């Protein structure tokens, strides 16, 4: 599976592709945040990239956007494992179909690793914006 096919793993891949057009490769994105919510047994990953895909992303046409942030929320998370502890920024994210039909996720950096299984995932937010030249 190529890195850009991660959107096919989501519960509504057509909606994601409608919003983002061709989704950015995860390798071209920076992992900016990882929010673990034990109440809803969910994990939300926040990404940022300077590769703005063609699509109907809110604000992209009006602002001459050159950056994109988007969030993917994984639900019914099980087998959450965290090794090491450091800033959630950075790290290589990989997603694949698990043997149970859900989604297997791993995030690896030199200082830490997070892995889990999720039943479903959705693109929960996407926003194009104009980033400064120094960002």
C-alpha cells in the first residue's frame, strides 16, 4: 500500500478524497499532535504539510493557502502501547488494515513509539491556511 492510500482505510474515504482531492503522502506531513482520549477510547492525530492538495478545503481559495492542517480521529482504540515519552511532534506514521478488519497504526521516532488498533477512523477536520515563509 502506498503512503497516499491511507485515506482508503478511513470510514468515509470518498468524503476525505472529496475534501482533500488527492490526499498528501503521510511522509510529506509533520505529525504535530497526538491526543489520546480514554473516555471515548479514541486517538486523534494532527498533521501539517506545505503540500496543499486540490480539493474543497475550507479557506484554500480565499487565502492563497500554501499549507494544510488536518486531523484523523481513530475510534474504538485497543492495544494502545506507548514506549518512551517525548513531544508528539515528528515521528513516522504508518497505517494498515489489521487482521481483524480494523486499522493498525504505528508512530515511530528516535525517542518514542506509539502503536494501537482502531475499529474506524475519520478525517475529523481539514483547514488550508497561509503559512509565513519562516514556518
